[in-house]
C-alpha cells in the first residue's frame, strides 16, 4: 500500500482548511497508509545557533557528529525521514500574513537537507524526493484574484517552489476569500471536496 504523509497546521476551532483535510482523510484512509503529523502539536525546531551550525557542519562540511550533537538534530531529522519514506504528501494550512505560518516554514527548513533531500550534481541542484507527489490544501480570508491583494499571494509560489526544489511536483487546491465571501464558504468547501476527489482518484 502506498504511503501518505499528512502535515496539518489547522489550529483554529472549526478550521475550514481542516474540513478540506478531513474530507481527504475520510475519502482515502482505506486506500493508503497515512502518517499524520499535527504541526500544531509537534512543531519542528526553528533553526537557531546550535542546531544550524551542527546541520551545516554535518550536511555541508561532512563532519561526524557525536551522539549528543546528533540528538540536537533528531526531531528535524525524523521529519525529514518521514518525507523520504512517503509516496505522497498532503499539506493543509491557512494563509497567514500573505505567506505560510512560521511553523509550516519551519517544517521546510527541517526537511530541506543537503545530501539527503536535495543534492548538488554536475548539472546543478537536484531534488532527491523524485518519486513523491504533493497536494497543498489552503484557505485564506481574502480574494487574491483581485485588488488590493492581486499579486501578493506569496504562499502558493513558495510552496510550489519548495516542493519542486525537493523534486516533488505539487498541486494546490486553494479556497481564497473565506472571510470576504463568508456567505459562500460552505459552497467553496464543497467545491474543494470535488477537487480533492479528483486528485485522490489520480493518486490511488
Ligand atoms: C494570524 C493570521 C493571519 C492571517 N493572514 C491572512 C492573510 O495574509 N491574508 C488573508 O487573506 N487571510 C489571512 N488570514 C485569514 C485566514 O487565512 C483565513 O481565515 C483562513 O481561512 C483560516 O483558515 P482556517 O479556517 O483553517 O483556520 C489570517 C488569519 C490569521 C489567524
């Protein structure tokens, strides 16, 4: 059975993004082996002075770390391994401040590791998660297809680029305008479910 890693950052009570994710899980739990990581309960470590230097010395400098040093990197390494071990990734998150929540960015900082999930070749940088596919489920409060926010959705370009860097083709199901079009939010979720079903049928 193919494996699916689900990354959920949906902390708000009655989260609309979670409704989309719950539908994905309901629709597919018999068809795939799911590992669910709730990023609001198990957050990756931010890259700070100690772990950043250990990571750089190990992954770029080839340094052998002691068990104690290795344990400093253990949480983020575990998240990276979950990515290496999966066939599919589903990331569910709202938009925060024109971009992604810091915790979601921390997940990318944890798993994008030189020599493990991307590498340097004669032809440049290569993502090493090539047999993996990703689906992004995102909602926002405002409509990003019209002014004043047209062109300032930094979330989707970042997510598509970051997955692509890892060698992972990603598609996004975005339901933007949940607050702006509050009266249509139910309908938007229903549309998202149709899209989720189409991706699921392609995957499994
Ligand atoms: C901290 C925070 C920042 C937000 N920033 C934005 C934003 O930049 N643009 C936007 O359209 N909506 C923004 N919103 C609104 C949410 O993206 C929107 O309500 C989303 O649907 C919430 O998802 P949820 O129902 O899964 O919690 C923000 C909400 C919060 C709580």
